């Protein structure tokens, strides 16, 4: 899945597909939030108060995945979509990335909470083990689903035109701004946060996940794991101080991977694998 590997036309997702992907992604999510912002009384009366688990909020969060599935199915059919989903099986990457995902990210939140001064002051938000498991399960099936669109489709397309550094930077800005309406609507998880640190943090995270994505040969699974860790309810509340730590981490990750980040050679540019992993390793 490298940039210098030709892709059969039947599995080709054209670069121009970014336009319908973004139109669906922003149109669906921003449309739902716009209705709650502009017609709050009517929307609440019909659908109830919006929250992080409200069905319409979840639908808005799923917008990038819905857009990606729509675009991929349109161009390659159900067979292409099945091939695309095999990228969920890609898990191999340098071990240091697993250390970062499982240990590094929690430490970034701990550092932010320590600066904020609530590392040990805030009580655990779970009343039982069952409530903890439920919170983890909900986290797993909401936010990480976005990665089917952002890293599943948008990033490989952007890397056809830009070096990974600039592709990750551009996608981070788009990704961050996509969340903007949630900051304007009471009841959403973002309503208590400041948007500017969140936007800066989104760009930093996008720059971190880009070399992970390329090192794993286009895995969707590992960006989903990273996204889960970002939303993991176990970690302490570190907003907005965790932004400084993520920016620092992004600078370090980009510096360590600077050669790969500045070259398109080796960047993953295929959305739908032309050759499945099991086929690539068969005699």
C-alpha cells in the first residue's frame, strides 16, 4: 500500500472524492447540530435534550464513517467496501507505537491534570465496575468510528498530493473545525471546553497519528485505538492543559519521523487495498 504502487482502476478512489466526503461529513453533522442550535425548543420537544449518548449526536459523530462508506461503495461496490474493511486487520507496526498508545497517551493526560491541579482532587466518575465497563463500551463505539473517514479515506487521498506532514496538518485543521458546532450546543461533551485549545490539540493529534498510520501500512485499527485512548473516561480531566503536552508530543513525533514526514515516498495512498494482505503473503 505504498504511493509508488499502481492501483487497479476497479478499486481506485479518485482524489476528487474528497469533495463529496467532506460535503456529507459536514452536511450531516453540522445539519443536525444546526437544528438544535436554531430550533432548540422544537428539537428538544421532538427528540429530547441532546447529550453525548443522544442518538442524533451519535449519528453526527458517525458522519465521517457514513461519508467514507458511501463514497467507497459508489466507486468500488460492496466488494471494494469489504476490501477496505480488511484494513481493520492491520495491526503490525514498530513496538514503540504500542508503548505510546498504551502508556504515553495516559501520561500526557496525567501531566495535563497535574498542571491543572486536579490529578488527585477529582473523584472517580464511576459508581460501580459495571458503570465503568459501560462507559468504556460506549467510548469504544462512538468517537473511534470517525477514523473510518478521517484516516480511512481522507488521509490517504491527501497524501497523494502532499507530503505526510502537510497532509496531517491540513486534515487536523479540518478535523478540528468539524467539531465546532458541538462547542456551541449545551449538553454535548465539548460544551464545557474551549475551542481554540481543542483545535490546536486536534492538529497535534493529527500530526501524531499520521506517521503511525503510515508505519502500520494504512491501518484503521490503530488510529481507532488512539482515538479511543483520547476519549478514555478513565483518564483525568486535563482540559485545556493537556493541549500543551500533546503539542510537545507532536513536535517530538514529527522530529523523530522527519524524513518520512517530508517525503511522499512510503506514504499510504490507497483507500481500498488492491492486494489483500493474505494475497500479498501467499506463495
